[in-house]
């Protein structure tokens, strides 16, 4: 409808949408694969998915990649955070570079579709000295993974160093903006329900409502009307 070519199912949004829980790895591989399947079934936009740490060791990563491919996922992120994470405690850090390289190599080898993109996701910029982070990123770039996703950057210096060392040479021009649309939607729902509970009128919300035409596009009304007209017979 809007012309986007790729969408992202983040771990945090997937957990709250599916399970109503925070982003502390309470979902398992089957939860995420099922969520992906429901998205790809109704959308022709390529889907990139946060696959956490691959849901286990390098052998688990093999199954994760194959299950996600079967669900129609186009790009799979595998991160180097140590899991499970907890709230209100110090960050447990990252798995060893050697372990993560093994996971990424396993992910690349597990693909049955050569167009599936393996994304090496790293939080090293936020948790390691810059030189160590660059060493990690370099090691990941040698695994066959087609993309690097870097989180936790805290300074322009970090971005410039990574850009000079890796991104510019590989033509990288993608910026991830987090989950603003999810946050906007949550606030809109909360504000609307609060307004109505406080006795506000429906009419006051009229300028915030999706039009009937937009709703019909979102739920593919015309497609199903056409199916009814073609196949339902008395």
C-alpha cells in the first residue's frame, strides 16, 4: 500500500504482540516461527526477523534458519548477546567471538534458499572497547553472512570508525529506526480508551479514525468479495 519493500519483526514487538510480555526472551523458536508464518501468509513485503541468539547453540541455529525459511522469512538476524537477559541487573555481556562465528557459519550453511539473508547482529559497540568491537565485526563479516546489524552505538566516533572499516566499502545505506510505529499505535489505543472511559464522545475521535476505505484495504475486503462472487453458489 505504501511502497515499503521490507518489514521487520522485532523481538520486543513480537513478544508483546504474541504473549504480552517484555523483551527478556520468554518466547521460543516455535512462537516466533508461527508469528512469521502469519505475517508472510498475508503480506508480499519481504520479512526480516529478530531470531534472538538463534534459540540455542550453533546446531539449534540450523533448525531455526530452516524453520524460518519454511515460514517465508527473507532475512534472519542472529545476535551475539548472552541470553536470557534480565531487567534491573547488569548486562551479562556477549558470547565469545568464536561461538558467534560458529553460529553464523551454521546459519549460512543451513539455508536451502540462496536468497535468504543471514544478518550478523552485534551489540559489541555498546559493550566492548571500540577496537575489540571492530575485531568482532570483522570476524562476523568473514562468515558468509550478507549483512551486519550494529546496535548500542553511543558516539559519532564509533559510527565513523565502523563506517570507514566496513560499511562504506560494502555500500551499506540502511538505517533502522527502532519501533516508532508500534509506540505510536500503543499511545493511540491508550489515549482513545482513556478518552472514552472518562466520558468522552466518539465524535471527538473522528479525525483519528482510519477511513472505511483504508480498513478495507488492510483487511483485503475486495479480495474476499471477489472470491465469494466467484465460488459461492446457491
